[in-house]
C-alpha cells in the first residue's frame, strides 16, 4: 500500500471523528436553544438483575425497546445487531451467526468442537448460548433487547466474557385483554418473494392468572443463484479417460437460499399471593434453510456453482420457569430452564475434494473392485444440544444505603456431534466401519459444566458517591469423548488410533477421551458519582473469562481459559428538560492467552492460546427530541484492537503460547479480525397527524469501516479484506384506532456488504475458492397490522 493511500485513510478517520464530534456539539447548541422540549420516555432495564432506569445504571448499555424494534423492521438477529455499534458478528446464514463485542474476536469460533462463545445471549432470565452459538430467535412481541458491553462475568458468568445480549419478552398480565396480528409481504430486488405472519393474544384468566400466546410464520426470500457448471478431477497421469467430470444440472436453481421459520411462545403468570409470582414459559422454533447464503465472486455477483445438497434444519424448544417472591424483606428469585436443540445440515464439500485430495497426486478413491469413483465429498451433519441452567439469588431492599444481591448458578451443556463425510461408491474396506461410503466420521459427546456463586453490593458513601463491588467464583469441567477420523483402511488416525471400545453410541471405537477442570474468580469494582439528578459518571474495573476445553485432535494439549481485564470510564447524562440523552464510555481491555481456532490438517479444528491483545475504544449513543414529533437516534463505536505480543502458532506441552519466533504468523501490533475500527448508525423519525390518522416517516443509516476475517498474515493475503460499507433504510406509515399500514425499503441503494469471507477448507489449500456472505439486497415490503 502506498504512503498516500495510508495518509488518505488516516485523514478519512480523522474527518469521521471530527464530524461525529461537531455533530454532537451542534446538537447540544441547538437543543439548548429550543424553548419547548418534548421529554424522552424513561427506559427501564434489568441488566443488574433488577428493574432500573437506564440512566441510573453505571454500565455501558444500549437498549432497543419493543416500539423501537418495530419501527426498525427488526425480525431477526442480523436486523437489530446492526444498530448496536459495540457488537460485531460473522454469519454463514440463518441460525449460524457468531456475535462479538468490543473487538474481543480472534476469528474462527463457532465450530462444533470449538471454543465457547465470548458473548452470552439470554432469553429473559435464562442463557440460550449453545456451544455452536446463540439461538436465532425471531423478534416479535419483545419488550426490549439489551446489549451490555464489557465483561459481565460477575452476574452473568462464563460466556459473558466480552458482553451480554438479553432478549426480554413481553409477559402475561392480568390487567386486561389484548391481542394483535401483523402480516407482511416483501420482495427482494432481483430475488424472490417473502412473507411474515405474526400474532399474539393476552388473556386474563382471573385477577391473579394470565396467559400470553405468541406465534409466527416467516418466509425469507432467496437471492443467491446456483448456476449450472462443471468440475473435472484429474488422475494426474497422461490418460484423460481417467479424469472425472461432475455437473450440477440437477441442482442449478435461481434464488435457492430460502428460509422458512415457524415458532411460538406460551407463557403463564400465576400470582400465588401478594408476595409470590410464578411464570412458566415454553418457546420453540423450527427454521428450515435451503441453499447457501454466500456467493463466489469468480462465478458472479450473488452466484455460486455447487454440486451437492445444501440445507439446514434448526429446531429448538426451551421450557423455562421464573419464581419471584419475598422472604422477610429480601427478594428471592429462581430462574431455571431446559433447552433442547437439534440442527441437521447438508453441505457441499467438493472444494476440499478438488483442492486437497486431487491436486498434486490426483484423485485415488476406489470401490470394492478397485475402480476409481467420483471423489466428490459432501457432509451430512447432526448436532444435538441439551442445556439446563439453574440460578437462585437473593437481593436486599433497594431503598437501603447498603444493597446486595447474592446467588448460585449451575449449568450443564451436552452436545452430541455427528459429522459424516461421504463419497458415493466408496469401497467398504476404506469406509469407516458401520458407515459404508463414509471416508471420515466424527461421532463425539461433549459436555460443558459450570458452577458458580456470586455476589454484588452497592454502598452509598454519600448522596452522590456510590461504590459497587462484586465477585464470582466459578468451577468449570469440560469433557470430550468419542471417535474422529478414517476407517482402518486409510490413514494413521481414526480407527487405527482407537484405544478402547466404543463409548459413544454409533461410533466404531474410541480414540478420544479427555477432560479439563478449571476454577477461578472474576471481580468487579465500580465507583459512581452523580453530578446531579440527570447526570452521572463512573469508573469500572472488571474481569471476564471463558473456560478452556479439549482439542478434537488428541495429540494437541487442551486449550486454557482466557481472561479479559476491562478498565472503563463512562457517563449517563440527560439534558434540556429531558429532551436530549447522551451516554457513552471509554475503555481499555487486556485479553490474555486468548483462544484462537484454525482449520488444521484434514480440516480439523485446532484451538490454541494465542498470547495477548490490547483493545482500546470509545462508544456513545444519543437520543434527541428537538421539536414535537421529531426523534433522532445516533450511536457509534471506535475500536482499536491489536495484538500486544507475537502470535507464533505454537504452544508448549501445557498449552501455554510461545511468543518468541523468527517468523510469527501474526506480529505484535497486528489488528484483530472481525471488528471494524468504526461502526455507527443514525435514525431520524418524524411522527405527525394526517387527517384523523397518526402518520410517520423514518430513515436510517448504518455504516462501518473495513475489517479482516483472520488473524494471521498469510491467510489475510489469501482471503482478502472485507471493505467498509453503508446502507440506508426508509419507511412510512399510518395508524388509527389500532389499525396500521406501513411500507418500507431496506438497503435503498442496493449496497453489497460483506458479512463474512471464508474458504471451505484450510485457506492455504482452498484460497482460490473464497466465498462472500452478503447482506440482503434491496428489499421492498408492505405491512398491515391490527391491535385489539
């Protein structure tokens, strides 16, 4: 890169920061000049395990209320995460997204045998983060989404190392009957058609009992074309008759990446007496996805040429119960849940067959008679998750000078892994025993256990100064047992490495049986000073953790827990008669021995601790009502995340990272992947009267700078950098007596964003085939709703 282009980028960054600062100052000056202001609504959050005004909580939180979620046309994870500037993510399609916060991302997470997530996702009081990632919950009849940036390990535990996202549902109420229904039709420009049908009903059964039922049926239109093509495998000899050519004529299709989502929720509220309330809830969803949500730029924009079935089915159900009551003057809460999730996937794996198996020596797989067979591989997978969690906590009265919450937590996740790599016609003498046609099999059980006790106390030193201190003591125990690899007829792994009979049902034998135990604690200390009734500042030191685990490649040592230390200063302010709200935080985080996942030999995930990184940044959000009916929301984050030591790619026998090497795979100072340096959004909404109707017009802008998808220098050169992008949405509508009609356009200028870039096997082998996961092209929609 030339010095001129570097200088231009630096100037662009400086200009962006200056523009943001000048906009805020102009906003302040203009707001102060207004004689009459419209007060902002109070935002209530439960981030600290109790209901509080957002402006009184010394934590960096962004909250999107139910009304705001509807206004922004939010229906899924990818819709709301773009309005959370501290949050970044990668995605390979519905149900398979990975979420990160504040730049705490090394890339490569989310494999079925990989690290636990670094961001916890909660549905009400219960965690719904599975080993492979969080549930892709359809967003409807939701009270709010809360994003808590920074380590939340004291109150939320292991998978809240970098932050927590909470999805809070609307609860049953016995105060009165209510119901609603919404229908929507949409069209993707150049793609297919979709629809949404949603409804809820709240029924008081008595003065103390109420039920709430919610349901949805969604079809997401496709926009990726699987175009006709061929692929030829060469034997590597001089006889062209030994070559083998495949085609995808039977699978070529237009707009083939469709998704169907159906689900529902049933909740009951029972007031046992004046002090005790029980809220059981059952929620489930089935999501069926066809095709691939990525394209091959060598084939064309939004086009790919694949040869074998590609689909997924993600089915889950969660039963949860919350019990709230009082014993003496103490508040007692129990929250428990049981989650059952099954994902079934079919994947084209011909890139691996072509670049790994065939190039160099030519393809070589044979049938029982010794004849060469079509070497193409495809994968049939099934992941079965079972997760139970229990938490009980006791909180003191909130009107006391000293307040506390103490509790205990238990969680157990079971993950049954089945990955079947198939070659049609493969001889039984080469196949994995019991699976004719299977060249590689993964059949394993993984169990992650987490126990903890925690406490947090607040003490009012003066009327203006408050001290908060908390700590969480934890124990983690993770195990991985089963089989992975080839049959006895090929390779040195797999069946040849077995050391005892099958432990996991369906596996031929056992070649992996390991466990790791860890314990520790994560503290938090915050000092809060209230400047007046509308403004506070705070300073926080906190620590987050993520447990270690077992490498699927049994020759590698276990990977260790990684820790995040957070130093943060923030502010919560309201100005000009509650018409202007400005919150923000500056932070520095040290990420020690962070877990880093790569695809190693034979496409096996390898997890190693990769020394340390330092992350510095600032995040801020503004809400302003300058005149009656006009609301402006803006939020932005600047994140500078870099290695603070070399990543050499090696560890010692205990799993400790080695930092001294002649040619590091990523040098000290290398920018961490996934997170852009700048991400921001602005939404402007105007509500007005149109005759007897209430009307609105709204526009939203979302943008971010470029980012990498891999930490390592060589792989970056192969996969490439994801360019920055910006999108604009607009909507307008009318409402009268509960009847509403609105139209919208998402991605008005049809900008093509890159949400992920990847290769289907190790980048050094498959780099000629780089796939890009795009955002959805321009989409037009019309929505009709009625509330009762």
